[in-house]
């Protein structure tokens, strides 16, 4: 549960399966964890030991402001797209290992 406008979505938060974010003071910004942390599998997740392995979690924006995602170090957003979740919306986030130190983040649904 994230109750602040801007925050980093650490791999430990992803491990729990659902990130609940309440952004009510203005449009929010969530930055993904670093590729190194995602690949290492901190927080109880198994490490991503080969390219194309993935981890996934759900993101729910239960606040009344839109939230945009930014990529942490070594992470790229799929197709260079801006990932924005509207107020009271949600999506599934998929993190795919694309190299020894690289991860691609996808958003499915909203």
C-alpha cells in the first residue's frame, strides 16, 4: 500500500502481488525498481536466471489522480511508451529480463 504521490515500486512490493496506490494530492509518479534488483529477485522472489523470464504483479490506483510510471536504472518501458494508469484504474505489470542487466516493463490493461 503506497499512500504518497510519488514513490519507487521496489521489488519487495512487487513480490506481494498487488501494489495499491492512493494518489490524491496531484498526479503521481511511480518509478520501477532497478533492473539489477528485479533480476536478483529480492524480497522472496526467485531470481530471473535467463533472458525472457518474467515476474508480474497488479497495480491498482485507488486515488483520484492519474499516475505515470517511470523506468528505474536498466529498465525500459515496452515500445518506449508512456505508462499511465487513470484514477480508479488498474493494470498488470510484467517485468521481462532482456539481458544480464536489462529488464523491459509492460503494462497490460488499465
